[in-house]
C-alpha cells in the first residue's frame, strides 16, 4: 500500500495499546489494565516530520498454550513479518523478565530493524531503570511514558530515521470501505478470512474474540477494497463496562467510516432482536447494507426452508426493505465472494446523482397523487427539491413550513424516489428546509 509499516510488539500489559494511541493521536486501540486486551492486529497511520507510515498494535507475546493467546501470538508474528521496522516495548517499572529475553531473541532472528522502547519511565528513576534493558543486546534504549507522552517525540524521530526510504508517490485509489458486522459468534472473522484467503483475523469459537476493529485491504475487481472486521455487538443491556463497551463504540465508529456494512446473521439461531438492533446502528450511520445469512451449510436446506427464511427476513427487517440478502457459508465459501460483489455494487449505487429536473418531475407527480395533509387548516407548500452532495444519498425538499410535514409524508416522498430511481442496498435521507418565499 506504499507506506512503510511499523509494528509494536512485546509481552502482555506493557502498554503497547497506550503507546499506539499516543503515536496515532486517537483511541483506536482499546486500552484496559488487563493483560491480553488487544487480540488482533490494529492498524493506524502516523504522520511525523512529513513522513507518513502505518503503525500496527499487536497482542502480547507469551508462551501460554491456551487457544486464544496462541492465536494472538500467531497474529503478532504475522505483524512482524509485515513490518519494515519493529518497536519492541518493555516495562521499565517491572524490569527485565524471562519472556523479554525470548522476544528479543525472536526479534534478532527475524532480521528486521528493531527499536527498543522502555515504557512507564515516568521519572528520572524510570529512566535509570530503563538502562538495564541494554542487557537484551538490541542497541539503544528509548525511555518513554506512553501515558504522559514523555519521550514519544524522540522515539518517533528514531523511527522515521530508521525507516526505509519512502516509495515514489503514487495516485491513491479511492477504496470502498466495507464493514463486516454482527452479534458475537456469527462467523465474522471466518467470513473475512474466506474473502482474504489467509488467517488475517483471529478465529475462535469463543464469542467476542474480535474486540477491536480490524482493517484489511484486498484487490477485488481490479481495485483495492478495505474490509473492516468488527467486534460482535450485544444488546445494550448486556454490554459489560470496560472492554466490551469500548468494542461497541469502536464498532459504531467503524460503521460511521464505512460505505457499506455486510450484516451477518446466524442461520442456525435465526434472526434475533440483536440483529435488527445492529441494522438500526447501520441505518443511523447512514451506510449501505447487505444481509448475509451465514452458516447456511449447517441447516436443512430446500425451497420451503429458503422461502420461510425469506419471509422472516422481510418481517424482521421491514424497516429496510431495500436491503438485499445472500445465504452464505464462511466455512465452505458459499456466496462469500458474491456477497462482497453485492456490497461493492451498493458502493456504486451510493454515488448515483439524480438531475434536479428529474427530481422536480417526481415531486410534482407526488404532490398530484397525494397532496401533503394540511396543518391546522393551512396548506403545506413544497417549492423545490435537489440532491445534496453527501456520502449517504440525501434529498433536500424546500417547503414553507418544514415542521408541519409529518414523518409519514417524508416516507411517502422517499418511496416515490425509490420507485423512480431505485437506490437498492442503501438508506436515503430526506431533509426539509424552509423555503425563501
């Protein structure tokens, strides 16, 4: 993708996510005082002294044999393979522990340039403690405080100095951004891996494995596509404070920066209230949607079963009749690529522009077929309509008294626009503004 890649690695709970957030300037990675909070690789962009590079936050490296920590270890190792430079973060307060020697040895064998940073060096004593890490044999030690920001500028100077020369400037393609969303354990990470063709995200049968949003870029139809894997969303009443709460906020943020969401539901469990709530989040964010009924390989299939499920989809998602659907299996690959095709098509639909003259004809026909109800005996007058420039298709109606237009009439106007111009797969917005007459 052109930019150099820097990975932050180290044992659990040394402050990798705090340093990541400090360097990119936002809370993209979840920070919690619990070892193992970061599981997948998290990407961000840093711009320092005119040099832009990608930064990867990783899960902690340790020697546990439990399933999820072992998967985290694999992901951190993949991050090291992707990186042009590795920042090895250690804890100045706790000093050297045995796993630090093992990680240092692994980094030396990787053949990648390594910068050693000693975190939690919040005072002169911390800086003095950081000196013992010279024993790891990785060269200069950079004392920092990720929490307070001390020493991070010097660390960034060293990072930029150690990076390979920047590549020649290339025209950056506009990447469609597609978020993969759904409640826990519906197969989102498996769906992502089926698309990418490698174990790009941690996959486990444990609900809630993905806590952070994860961006992956792949080439599809000869153009780059950005896929955003997200944490599973639970009902608001079941969201625990801390890690899961941040994951929900992160997922909503992912929807806000996406063009289209692929909403996965579980064919075995059927459509639940959580699924419709997630669709509501996507509509609030104004993104397009494609429904993927996943695990279709695990249910008894046939015309009756398909018909029944389509009836359930129509009933439960009655508020989004424009949303298309596919019956998929991330396990077998059934309709996975086709679902991505649908999502990319929706991205294109969202760029559709309707000439103002055509919108005026629709407005005139709509007013003739069904005039707006009067308000306290006074007629509501529409003057003009145009399409605003927005990522979500938005139509602005100029009316003498916007507050007098009932939401049901706004829905009527939306339906007339859809009848004429379709806009499948995406919500559209109706805005009312006061006319100047």
